């Protein structure tokens, strides 16, 4: 029997388990990860019971961690309000402990009517509302998100909306939690106010609160690497181990895998009018960025949204630092701007 720690991931409203696919790809293989589908039950308590039942085979000697996205956070909190065993850690992802506000009821009812009346149109509207430019400018990612929303089903979504409307107020309960807690919010989340997420973190003793810059509500889809980095730290602190063997490749290690740039003196980036908007030279402090941009030009032919997302991966840990500190990494800021604006830059190589 396995003795690996177990991480239970709980999807949000209008999600299938696929909502976590991109996140799971960046999580450590040393964890047993279970994604529990909570579609079907008609209230938060029954959803919590379903998750508990799915974990009945996890022995008391194995550490259990819960992570709930959006509505899944409400389910995780309800599990802790009716505990069947010890839970070592909790992550609330774009979620809170607040009950639904009375003024939200008319909006919920209109959403319920829209979903029941014309499901495909509702999926398109809610998808566009929730997505940021990260998904809007990536046709493959956008299609995957819309497919997940559609496949969640109209009947399930209507039941979940009614469950969310009557969810318990957990603000008092969380003050007594004794576990390692992580609360993650998106800086531009249109659904969960940052103040509500922050309030949950302040109420849970010793909780860590993190805001992912320039992120909306669909963080598991749109910022899986950044979210995974936060969750890895949370897991390592919970398990009192480093998980270092599973960490993504560092920028220094990434550079060793990129083609040589000894033949280049610089590259210039040009806008659609042919104007030079940036020049990256082959000199100390800039050579790493030059290597990344040269690689992107070789792979993609130009710096467009797809190339920019590839570049953010190559810049590794510096990407999160750039998101948190605009202006500190101008060559990463440029890639973020390309993604957000949909711009395209051509690349001119200057020989050494």
C-alpha cells in the first residue's frame, strides 16, 4: 500500500476535472493527486460528503491535503466543518469563506435562467467574462476552457449555482483551523473580491496569502506554472521536505539547453511599421535574454503571443518575479505586453 501524501483537488462551478490538467502537469510526482468530480450533488454538504467518500481508502498514516478552486474551496471548507479524519493542509484557490451576499441573488437567478434557456450561449458568455487575454489570444487554450465549461453540463451548473447561493458562512469555523493554509487570489478576478480572499487568510491561523499579478479567475487554466510554484512551497512546508527533485528547471539550467549565440552581436525587434522598438545586445546582463529571444525567433519566426508564452516558460523563475515587479525585467515585461495586446514583433539579427 502506498504511503505517499494525498492531494485532493476539488473543481469549481461549471468545471469538469479537466480544469486541473495544466496545473497537475507542474505538481510533484511524489504526491498522489486525486481530482474529485463534484457534479451531481445539489448542495455543498453533499459535495463534501462525496469527496470524503472518495478518500475513505486513505489510511490515517498518510498525510492528506485539500485544495479547492472557487466553489471547490467552499466544498473543502465544508469538509473541515464536518471532518472525518485529520487534514494537514488546505489551499483556497480563488475562493473565500464568505456566504453568498443577498444582493447576489437576483444575478444568480438570471444566470440560472440563462443557463437553462440557452446553454451554448451561456457557456460563451461566461467563458468570455472569466477569461483574460492569456486565453483570449491562445485559440487552443480558449477552446479547451470553453469545452470544459460546456461539458460540465447545464443541469449540473444550475444545481451548483443554487448550492452556492445557500452555502454556509465559514468565517467563524476557519478561525479554529490548525493546519497549513494557503490562500491564492488573482489580482483581476471578476468573481472573488481580493478582500474576501485576504479575510480568509487573516482568519486562518498562520495562513499564507498570495496574489498572482495580472491574473483573473481561471488561474488553474491560465497561470498553472505560477500557481504550481506557490503550491509546491505550501506542500514542502506541510511535508517538511524540499521537493527539490521535482522543481521546474531554473533559468540558469534552461540557458544551458539553448542554442549558442556567439554568432550574434544583438537582435532588434521591429513593430509592424518596421520601427525598431527594442535592441538586445550580447553583453553581460543581457546575453541570457538574447539567447531566449533568439530561440523564440528560431522556433516561431517572430515574437507573437505563442512565442511570448514559450518565452515566459524559458525565463523560468524570473517570470514570476517580473509579474510581481513590473519594470524589473523589461525583456519579460515585453513578452507579457505582447500576450496582453496581441501584438507581433519581427526579429532582425545583427551578426557579430
